[in-house]
């Protein structure tokens, strides 16, 4: 709060304000400048960590006395390092002896869109939040037991951080889509991968925690995934703040990067030693049955997530290793990631549908036919319809096939308790749905999150392979055509703002001959930036985006160079991510407890349960 006050009052005697502050920028830019550069981002990290540790300690203040001293000790050890980082290499409050009258302002790319108000806080809440389940996992290893009561707070805190990280990753993609002007939302940039890696292992840990609760198995594996997730967040922090990667998302080189690398090395040694010595103490209470079952599907899904994480990690870190060992600079580009990740993504989409369709324990042939054949038949219809509509990419057809299969299974499982209540209690659909959600929120939340995730995956597959694009140079009054859209360059104008000058092009747009309004892409020039920065214009509908980015504009000759794209299903990536986050929130809410109407009713219910258990 002191730093925010310094930024808002333009106190250039504070080193960080002199580095990123400016009187010319809007107030909202001054506020978000806190996390726009290296030293301020570490200060914000410390704030988020303090809030998490305080909240987690208070939440478990009178619970789990066997575990909590170890967990709090691990949290505070992490907090001590970041406190040292603030007091030592970062020093955001360093004094400027001769303060300037004006500062340069933050990176112009961060001033171009309001998404920078929310994307970094969500990212930090996801990254830093992984410290809490990490401490709980270390406590389980040190105690030598992962009981049924302790897996719940571990899972819940992991789910909370996972929700923030999920939203943050997609908000980052949305920012890149709306700001960078190349028409995409994911480029397998090293810093993008740095946030994706812990998301993959955290997702695997959330699913393996189900087997810990249900079967008492995979305890050591789940703890290992949680620890790996936290280590990957520290690796991502180093990648972002070391300057070793050339990325629009990374900060400049400083002493902070090497310090974080030393901490990562020490943490890795501690975690490996702890797992080596204490892994065997987390003995399984049960076993996985052989054969086709939901248990096996969860295990396969876990292995696919870990394989995915290893594939991304290898492509991200390998160039650094080669440069360190051989002194040769190299890069691993998008073709590697697309080629290696597409089969895994399609397999995950299939397993996401197969798992819920199967029973716990070994499934019989009759159960397999009943669970799998109807949705497979419906999925075949959709895939064939896509082929008839002109889809020829194999991976897109597979995504449509498995996506529809998973959608049918997810909808069926989500509505299963509703149908049961309608038959058993005679309730109408809305009342049965409300009661089912109140008493099974965790189950409902999981299927809502699955529904959002599968829509995201299908939307990514379709938008990546079915879009169209065109580069064109237009004079004032000329028109270009792309698909059903016609764009006419109606002229340009200059707009002056306190912190930038902009050339704005006006494009009148028609679709199938009918006017749908105007788009106004712009080219911005900032004082601190030699090259201009474009801001694309996007017209979104539920089916597609019309995306227009300026490549060059000349006010004197009244010409403009444009990149025009039609990107199908992109809006559904943002919508479905919100659905996924909503599912996670629903799963975090406590389920409503049953209240027996009378003592006799309670006795009858208990008797029926006893008879059922005997049967």
C-alpha cells in the first residue's frame, strides 16, 4: 500500500517509482505499475504469500495438530527467502538521491489493455498459492502419514490455487490475442510454458487425490505431484525474472534471477532428500483392481498429464542446456510442441470421457457396452457431420469425435442424481437439480469444470486449424473480402493522449452484404518506445472472431496495411474457462447436510442403510 501511494503521488525519490512511474499515464496504469516490473512484482509476491500463509494458518488453527507445525515451518521458510529477496537483491524502496521530475512509465505493452489489471494478480494467486499445498505435502512426509482427514485441506488449497492459475493462463492468452496483433493466443513462448507446466502437474494431483480418498492408494505419488508443482512454479519464477529467455512476458536481467536459481537448487535438494527418506512411510491402505475401470482411467490420465508436462519442459529447457554445455544458441519452436502435444491432448479428451462413464472397480462387458457404445455412436455422427462440412484435419476430426463423446458422458453424469431424485421423490426437474447440487456440490463442480475444459480443448482445435487469414494493402475507399466479410478503409485519424499518440484506421464492415458496424485498429507511439505498437480490433460473435491488425499506416498517402483473420470458436475459449473456474468454485463449497424430519425417519434411514450395507 505504501508503494501504491508512492506510485499514485509520483514520488520519484522511491527507486521503483523512478523506474516505472509517470505523471502522463492514466491512474489505472499507475496502479498496475506495481506488478509491471521486476522489483515491484517481488513486492506483490510477498503480499500474496503473506495473505495465503495467514489465511491457511487461521483456517487450520485448531485442526491437524500433528501436521500443522511442519506445514507452517515450510511456509515460513519460503516466506523468509522472499523477505530476503525484497530486502536484498530487489530493494523496491531504494532511495533516489536526485529524483527526476518525470519517469518513463511502465512497459508500453502493459498499457495497451485493461487485462493487465487482472491477469498478473490471478497469476500470482495461482503461483504463490501452490506454496500452501506444498507445505501440507511436506508435513505429510515428515509425519509419515496422509490420512483421509488431511487429504481434504491439501486438495482444497490445491484446487483454490489451480482455479486462479487456470484463469490466469487464459487471461494471458486473451491479453496476447488483444494486444500483440499476430492473431493468436498461444505461441508456446517459454514464459507461457512456465505457467502451463505447474498447471499440468496440479491437475494430475487433483485427480490422483480422488484415488487417495476413495481407495487409499497413490499417496506418495500425489504428494510427489504436489511437490513437483511447487518446484515448477519456482522454476517459472526464475524463467520470468532471470532474463535468460527473450519473451514479451519476461523481465530484464538482474541479481534476482541467480538468487532464485540458488533457492530452486536448494529446494530441489531438500525435496528429493525428503522424498527419498520418507516416501515409503506413506503406505497404501488399499489396492487398484486390474481391468478396465474408473480407477484405471484416472491412473492413465495422470500418466498423460505427466507425459505432457515432461514434453513441454523438455522443449522449454533443452535450448538452455545446449547453450550451457556447448555454447550454441538454439530454439525449439512451435512445430515441436504442436507435433508432440496434439496426440496427448486428444488422448486426454478421450480419457476425460471414458473415466466417468466407467464404474469404480472392474467393469463387466455389459457395463462397458452400456457405458461406451451410445456416446460413441453420437460422437461418430458429429465427426461425420464435421467431415461433410469440410473439416479435413485429422486432429480436428478426432477432437470433435472425442469432444462429443466426453460431452455426452459429462452431461449424463451431471444429471444422474437429478434423474434419481425425480424418480425417488417425485420432484420436478428444477427442484431435483437444486437439491442434487446442494448435496453433491463437489461432484457437480467437477463435472462443470470438465464441461468447460472439453469446450476449451475443442475450441482450440477448431480455431487452430479452421481459421482463414489475409494480408492486404488498402487505399482510402478500397475494399477487401475475407469469407463472408467485406472491409472498406474509410480513412484514418490521429488521436493524442497524455501518454501516447495514435493513428486510428476506420474500417466499415459488412457480412453477407449487411452492415455490422465499424472496426478501429490503431498504431500507438509511446515516448519510451522507438517502434510503434499496434492495437488490433476484434469483432466477436458466438461462432467466430473477425480480427484486424494494422501492419503499417501512412496518414499522408492515406494507405493502410492490414492483417485480417477469421478465427472460429475463439470466444468459447474465454467463456468455457469461466465455466471451468465456476466448476472449481462449486467444488470448493461445502455440501449441504441432510436434516432428518423426525427421529423415526432417522431411525428408518439408519436401518435401511444397515440393511443395504449388509446386502
